């Protein structure tokens, strides 16, 4: 894979995760999730949104992107676990 495709793939990954984070945050607010979970989703969403506006292949954005992706995936996972634990069983 060449460098351009890697850059596009990283941008796509960030955009997809950002959409997932924002949706998770909205659902968590409506579900009255604990404040620490809301704060975690909101923090990562905000930072990832800010970093996504910068060139992610250089500088500070590059240094932060991998960690934010990992934090974002972990936050979404924590939301999904909390949600599953609250879902009624049939």
C-alpha cells in the first residue's frame, strides 16, 4: 500500500470512529449513563474532532491520533458494555 492510501485509510478510520463516538455519546446522554462514561465519550470525541481538522500525517496530530483512536475504541466499548448491562432480557 502506498503512502497516499495509508493517509486516506487513517482519515477514514478517524471519521468513522468519530461518528461512532458522537452517536454513542448522544445515546448515553439519553440513557442517563454515568457521568464518568459521558465525560469519557465527550472528551475523546472532542479531541478526535479537533485532531481530525489537522493534517494527521505530521506534527502534534500525528502524535495524538493513535492514542485517541485507542481511547475512542475503549470508550465506545465501555458504553456498549454499560448499555448491554442495562438492556432488559426477553
